[in-house]
């Protein structure tokens, strides 16, 4: 049985990244985004890393709804590389104090 690596990060109640794990950092480095270091992303608004106003706006509404409803949601999405098509899922789990735990997996 193949194990599935998860890439996790956490948002505070203002959609700022407050935590990223080692697999997340390794995934970024392995995919030509070595500039996405812990020092660069922690404290930054997650919307700085979402391409396009429409998608960023969609996620902002999703985060707000998630905090209000208090129920987890899974978002399927594509995370393509120049030489491959990747399908991923992002589990969004509400936490205390308006935080959201985000867990992505291939």
C-alpha cells in the first residue's frame, strides 16, 4: 500500500499563514519555488500566494463560510507543473479562534 504525503499549513482568523510543515516546504522547493521559505510565508496573507483576484476572492468567501459553519470541506484542484498534470485535494478544517488547518494531498 502506498502512503500519501500531506502538505499542511495553518491560517489565522485574518487569513495569514501562521504555520507550514516540512513536507510543504519540501514540496515547494522540489517544484521550483525554493523562495517559498518558512521566513517568507509565515505571517504573510495566504492571498499573496493565490493566483488571480477571482480565485483569491473565492477562497476568501470559502474561508469566511467555513468559519461561520464550523464544518470541514474538501476542495479538489489542479496543481500542475510544466511537465505534468497533478490533481490534488485540499482539506480545510476549522480550528479554535478562527484558525483554519489546511491539508493538501496528491
